[in-house]
């Protein structure tokens, strides 16, 4: 599975990240570009847990958060807001102030 590309312009961005579910799917593809692999048992089958932004291993039932180890982990902000912030920071040549975010 190829690594997901980041949108090149605002039109692509709004299309790609229109919902929190689309943002979660993008993060899953980024975290496991070669497919899910359980860190406990090495299992490759999983089920999504969108209510917890996580994946559940079909073999050992370990639940792994998609946002673990990131600034988004345990945040109450919607993923869509985080993706907008990342897009603004990454694309603005002058930088983005905290107030603007």
C-alpha cells in the first residue's frame, strides 16, 4: 500500500479532510502504511474503533490509539481541527501565529 500523499492545495485539502472520519482514515494509513500490525502479538487483522480513534487487534483484543504518541493524543479537539492546524502551519511561508490558529 503506498504512503498517503498530503493535499497540494486548499481545494484538495477540503475534499480529503471533509469529516473527522476521513481524517481518522488518513491517520490510520499514515500510522500503518503497510497495513495494521499489532504491537503486542504481531497480528495483522483489526477492527476500527472510531468512538475511541483506535484500532482493535482481532487476535489479542489490544486497542491501539491512532493518535498515540502525537500532539493529538487525548485531545478533545476534533481531528478536523488538528488537520487544519497542520495544513496552515505546513503551507504558510511566513508561519502562523498561535493567535491565528
